[in-house]
C-alpha cells in the first residue's frame, strides 16, 4: 500500500468516453454496455472508481464538476474514504467540500462564492476475484446546505425579534403591578404593553404571510384595476402620513389592469408607502405613480413609490430585501418596524411574475418600483402593439426622476433579497 501514500495524476484513459465501449451491435441496436456507458456519462451523480494503489481507473465528467477529480488528481478526502472502504469492506457515507479556487481572487481581489459548496458522497466496495475497487458516488448537496443555513438564520432572527417585545411586556407588567396605586403610571405602562403586543402581533402576522408567499400560496388571480388599487393603498396610509406631516401625491389614473391577488398587491403597496412615510422627514412628500412599460417585449405595469428621505447607501442597497435587515436598528425600533415589509413585497412580485427594483441616492431619496404584468386577457393591447399605438406615457417629473435607470438594482423572482426603504431601515 506504499504506492497509495501520495496522489498521482489521473490518466486520460480513466475518463469514461463514448468510444470506450461498443455502442451498437451488428444490426444497429444499442448494446447493454453502450447503454450503461451512456447512463454513467450523462448522470447527475459523480462516479469515480479507484483501486487499492490510489489509481483512478474510471470516472465521469460529473466527478470533475463536483471536485472529486481535480487537476488530474483524486481529492485527498475522497481517497481517505475510499481507502477506509478498501481496508474495512464497509460502505461509508461522507460529506466532501471541494477546495475553493483562488483564480477569482487573483483577478478581482475578491473570493468568489463556489458553485459547489458541499458534495454528499457514498463509497462502496466492488470486487471480482483478486481485483478490489472502491466506487465513490457524489451528489451536489449545495442547495440543501444553503437552505439549512437560511433556516437556521431565520429561526435565530425570529427568536431574537420575538424576544424583544416579550421581554418588554414582562418588564412593563411588573412595572404596572408595582405602581397599582398610581393611575397615571398604570395608564402609561399599560399603553406601552398594548404597543408592544401590537408589534409582536404584527411580526407574527407578517411571518405567517411571508411563509405562505414563499410556499407560493395565493388566491385565484382576478382582474385588478391599478387605479382602484392605488387609491385604496393611499387611503390606508392617510392617517400616519398626516400625523408625520407627509404630503401624499399621485399621478393621473391610467385605466390599466393586471391579473393578480388583490389582497397581496394592496399589502405590497401599503408596505412600500408605509416605509416611505415612516422614514421621510416632516414637511416632505411621498409620491406614487404608474405607467405601462415593456420588459422583454411584454407590457408591465410599473408602480413607483418615491420619497425625499436621506437615501440608502450603495452598500446597503444590496441587502434591502433581506428578512429582518435594517440599516438603523434604533430608528426601526422606534417606528415599530418588523423588518419583513420589503421581503413580503419581493415575494408578492415573484408570485405575480413581476419584479421589484430600487433606485436610491444618499441625500436625494429613494424610489421602489413594483412591476406586475399587465392584464393580457383584453386583446386591445395586442392590436395596439401591432399598430404601434401602445404608449407607456410619461411619468410625472418627480417620480420619473426616481425610477431605476438601466442596470440599477433590480430583483427578479429568483434573486435573493432583504428590507429597507426611503431614507433608512425599512419594514
């Protein structure tokens, strides 16, 4: 076994190719060997066969893709498992982490996230007479690894977010008991308890809503008039806007419709408007505008919510749609934000086949643009498109200035995202 102490180059002959076996018989039918070769070569499972001297005698292309065979060498952890199989005759399950390439760091100065982060492997012994080989099978386990990491982070974040209002309610309850003979103190602490309980209730409600959205749960899509949708959203935030000294403005009705879940679309607009109001200075305005634009040739209804806050730093713009992400933790606590508002907006957009994009400049303000496919059930738009008569129409100057220019931060349904709007940490 001394020959197995050091890695050696994998010979070219070890790679399974289509010309390694006789694929067809004399009458043109595929042979069993040819069929097995075709299956192994095109399998999503990596296969590498090694003998007791660490010589790789067979492998498929997937074994290279997953890092079991790299730079014409068998990976050390893979050989360690294979050698254990050859010594004990017992199959073994193990996880293999492919080494990270340094090429990305050399060229860009940043470590590139590997495409394959974990490989779930199974090693088994096969033998015939005096010949013994270890067969290593590998499956890409990266997605499962990332889902588990996301789940752990989510549970940790939820525990942390719930701990704060629960602890506050406990302390406030004790304060009420100690000041039972002071009516003013009881009223003060009681109002705080109500506020904290509402905050906790909002958090739980948004967690449930987010869970349903991530599972793709939506009501049956119906025709939704965008003008009515915007009017309803503006009406729902009129009171907090007036209390904060914020003027709400909207452009002229457009008469366009979309197909979707009205309740979810109202929730998404409410979250965008509420964030813009909560994080805008007094005596400023928050505007909402609508227009029809085209994405890959398909008409989309773009609804833009623009504020005049302090804006969002470029470094934070990459994370604004993440769950529980806040730029300013203290300010978010003051406004009672849950850190889930924009995460919900992202998933509402995804469930409707749309997008949510952000344009922001520190010191100027921010614009969040929700794009939903226009209702295509009416053939009028098709006729207009053929005749060249479909006109998206200009946005009002204040809203058009805030729309994300080409190449700006835009989140499609498949992109990972977080949570902020206006000029600071958003809900």
